[in-house]
């Protein structure tokens, strides 16, 4: 297989030495001072350098869009991207940088379906999230409306929604929703219960994307631990990940 050169052996176990097999990070918060992610340009550049060192070749950064908290739109996101891209070129960092958004499913978002163009990546993939307490009312109808408009819906970090069970994920996948795993969920960063759920989801080949969901430098320093888990090896071997196609 093509990725065999990317393995190293430690204590008689084989692990990936970097994230080049993933190639593209589809979920992060690296535009300065635009949401709860990077607070300034220097921090953004330091994180991008770290992700580049870890083997990522492309970053699609995805600021929050939430009507009651982060009122970003295509203009503010693209303006922020331009500034960051200019600094990446200035510092000669060998990485491709683009942007989409992580849309929170709220009333305003639903009202805008069919009325505005949402920021997407790749094959019109649209990254969404919702409350950690409960799914939106009529969630499947919302998904259907988005699909009717031509969007391929990607649910961010589904493993972190504690109220979802395995059968719920299966229903989402059956409805054409793509699931995106957070790298840190491969460890106990969020909780032991999350990592246990992830094992089951990986075994059942439920993930189509993986992302860092990076918000700060502290998180950026932890990703190296993710690739050295058995879960990451299983994820790459068992799941049809699409990151490298972007």
C-alpha cells in the first residue's frame, strides 16, 4: 500500500509518523480574532507551522457562524483568509490555506437555506454542528433541505454529542450525512466515554472525514499523540476517508 513508507515501528507496533496520509485538515479555527479560535496573527501562524510539521499539506479553516455569538459571513471570513494567506506566503510556509465555515444549526441558519450561498469545501461539502444538549427539531428535514440545495452535509465531531447512540449515527449516514471525527477524540482529551464510542464508530466504518478542530496552540501540541494510537491506525485502515481527495 502507498502509505507503508509513512510508518515507523515502536515496541513492535507500527504507527504513522505524520499526517501526510490524511493530507488535508477540514476543520479548524485559525482566522485571527473571528471566533473562539486563534486570537491573533502570530498564534495562527505558529499553529499552521505546527500542522505543516505534522504532515498536513492543506488546511481548510472553518470559523464558527452562529447568529447569537459569532456573526461571521462570507465577507468577514474571506477578508480574514486573505490576511492569513498573505502572511503564510510571506513566511514561506509550504501549505495550501483556504476557508469554509462551521455553521451552527439555529433559526437564522435554517431561514437562510435557499436564500444565501453557504461556504463549502471540496464537492460542495457543508460543515455543520448543533447543540451539545439535543439535536435540532426537524433535523432530518433540515438536512433534506440542504441536500435539495445541492449541499453534501458534513456533521462536525458527532462523537462528542453524548445523546447520540450508534443507531442514531447509522440513521444519519443512511440519510447521506458524512461524519467528521475530531483527532483529539482518538485520545481521552474529551472523555474516556468519547474515545470508547469512537472505537465502535471506527469499527463500523462510520467516518468519512477527520479534522483537528484546532482552536489554540495547546491543542496543536497534542496531535502528535493522536497518530500514535491504535485508533488512528484503525481509522486509516478501516474507514474510507475523503480528506486526501480535497
